[in-house]
C-alpha cells in the first residue's frame, strides 16, 4: 500500500473493493488472506479519516452561512490535518515491518 500522504481517497476505495472481492472468493491461502485483511483494515481507516476530514471542512464552510466562508477556520483545519498526517507517517515508518 502507498504511504497515506500519497494515497487518494478514490484509489483507496477502489483497492478496498478489490480486497473485499478477493476475500469473499476465499480462494487465497490463509497467509495471503490475513495480509489482504490487514491491508483492507488500513484502507478502511484511511477512508474513514478522509471522510471525517471532508465533513469537518464542509461544516466549517457552512458554519458562517449566507456565502460568507470561514477561511481562517478552514485553513486551520487543513493545517491540523497535515500535522496529523506527518505524525501518522512517522509512526507508520517506525512500525513498518510489523505484521500486527
């Protein structure tokens, strides 16, 4: 799987659908199915996080209403998301190589 900073939501969702189909077929061996399951769970968490971030940005944009955008709040939310990504990427780099 690509690092989260390189991955797009649509690509993650497409890969998640592929993994789901492979797991439902049940033709892979146990080790392969475990790897697929783990990758699927990581992709699911990534997609949920992206959707949550998008919802937060939408809420900020709607908060002011009547065409007045909360630009400062929107940028703060984007910066916060970027800081979280950097921290998660660092944590992922430290834990790479671990299966579970």
